[in-house]
């Protein structure tokens, strides 16, 4: 499914308000089918600060992934990341300079990731772009495919660490700890995970003080003709409910991502719709989004309550998930501003 014609990421810090129609854009994303919308990695932004070289006292390490393969990691001087969330975690742990290649969903930190050689897209990997970078280790999760390419890279002597798919608001801490342990940075990973978990806990506590329980749908625009409704069995599972709202996905009869239908979204009657920026902008913004079948007929569509966040920030479950949780609580519960 092509994303040809979709624009580059816009300024992630802006807030646009017009009448009762508002939408926000913030930071980043990725996972499985969601990567279909990430066809470019270029985007402007901050200048990456210079870093002191990080030591990895926990090496060597070994990890047995859900694929049953045990990978021995002895050297993290040349890391290839197979997905944007792991690129962000590796950078947050101080090993950004060790990243010699990243996939196209690796867009944060902006300037740092824009300068990295690209290996392609996680779900459509080729061995040659990875091996030419002479990595000492490659890191991804079960969405890395095809499996034959992963095995080809391993056959060339490169350990490829494959993690499970971490889900929900417990996912960021688990993911950070797992990646840090493999990289020989368990102590630093624990500190980062606790920081993120503390931010998430604070957001949940704030949500518990709210009085509203809005109905919320998460709609993902993969391409202009592939529109998906999110519910269970995805990385976002349980997030909406934990933040004091009602995820209408199950009420619409969905499991995971399925094609959005007018009947399903109208029956779900969301009061807010959350979506990711890239696909939203690809439709031409709010006007194009409201033109999707059934969207304008929902309470959210009628009131223009469409909340738009940059892709990796929304669905990456990375180090900034606590920031996302806090923003979602504020956006879904306007009574907090009263």
C-alpha cells in the first residue's frame, strides 16, 4: 500500500484552534500495519546535543527472543535499529552515536535520526542495506520481516535481537528495560523506565480526578483509501480506558485494526476521535478527515473534536509515552482547565 503523495511531517509543536474545531500535533510513532504510513524520515527540528561516549558495563549479554533464537551481544559499537521506537530508546540511553542505521520510522530525535543511513521499512527488510553497514548488533521486534531476511543477517554473523510486541501503558517500561539489558545498560535502563512509569502514573492519577468519561475512537489513516479503526490487541490496548475515557472500538465490534466502515463508527458514537498526523495531513487536514465515511455523522465529527498527534509519539510506546498520557488526559478532559 503506497503512501505516494502524502506530505512530510509538519511542525510538531503547533496547536491550531478554529471555532470548536481543534486538533493537536505533538511528537512521534510506529508498529506493524501503522508503518504503512511512514514513507519518509526527513523532518526539521532540534539540533542533537553532543554526547560523552557511553560505557556499557553489562556486556556481554544474551537474549532469547519470542522466535526462540538466543542472541549473544558482545559489541554495541555499531547498532542497526529495525524500528523507530527502538531507535528512540537507544538514543535516550545515550547510544545514539552508536546507531549506524535505522528504519524509516525512526524520526525522533529529529536531527539525529535524519542524519542516519536508512535500511528501509521494518516490515519489508532487505539484508544488503543492513549488512553493508557492518553492524555489530541489530535490534527490533516481532514485526521485523520477512523472517528470511532476519535469518540471512544472522547467517552473516550479526546477532539480531527480536523482542516481543510490548503493549499498553506497561509497555514502555518493559521495552526500555529489555533493550537496555541487551545493550549492557541495565542500570541506565531502569532509571529511564522508572522515570517514564512515574510520568504515566501521574497522568493516570490526574485522570482519576476527572468527572467526564468521553467516548473515544482511534482512527488510523494508513493511506487515502485504507482507513483503520483501532481497538484490542494493539500497542494502544487499554490506554484510553486508563486515562479516564471509554474506548469505543470494542463497541464497534473490532479486534485490533480493521477497515473503518461508516456503520461501525456511527454506531460507536465517539465524542472524540484520535488520529495520527501523517495520514491526517495526507487527506488534506480536518476537512478531508471529516469527509471520510461516517466521521462527520459522529458527535466528534459534528463538533470537530479530532485530536491529531504525530505518529511515533502517539503509537510508539517509547520514552515519551508519559508525555503523551499527560497530553491525552488534558485533551480528553477539558474540565481540568476550568
